[in-house]
């Protein structure tokens, strides 16, 4: 498996992994056990999303689209 995304927190990592799974790419979220150590660790980058090597290119394309998406206007 290869890390294709470093999320700001576990929740975001699960959102990205769910988006990948909805598009037929099996994804794994890592960093669950590091969240408890946030006081001792850098608060960014511990939550990761990983995919199999053969899915990296497709996953990175979807992640780019996710990162570039405009936030919803709640007004």
C-alpha cells in the first residue's frame, strides 16, 4: 500500500477514503492510534489514506479533484 493523502485529521481521512471507495478504489486509513498523542506530536499529517500500488494514479486524480473543489456555500 502507498500513502496518497495526508489528512488534517482522522475524520477527513475517512471522508477521502469513503470517496475513493465510492469510486471503486479500496482505501485504508492509518493513524488512528496516533491521534491520542497529538499533544506530543505535530498535529498535522498523522492521518493518512493508503491505496494499493495499482490504484495510485486513479486515486491521486480523485484526491486532486477533492482538494480543488470549491467549498459549499452555506448562505
